[in-house]
C-alpha cells in the first residue's frame, strides 16, 4: 500500500468515527493537501482493488474502510 493510500485510510477512519459519515473526495484532498483529484481517485481505486476499502456507487460519501 502506498503512503497516500495509508493516509486516505487513516483520514477516512478518523473522519467517519467523528462524523458518522464518510468524507467526500474534496474533504480528503483538503485534509491531505493534495491538489490532484486524479491522484486521489487513482489511490482510492487501488485501495478498492486491494480490498482495503469498499465504495457504494452513486453516492458522494461512499468510502468504507474494511480493515
């Protein structure tokens, strides 16, 4: 897993625990100071392929950490 992937998982867990809802891509980008939405989307896709997260299609707040 990449460092960005680790940061995304850590932030998503923390955010979800605090807010009872998963973060949007924009909130992840802002929190991690990432300017490229493509970089975030690629990292999320890789995490999903690796079985680290799950997404619910059609929702903006659709990230769920599996492990």
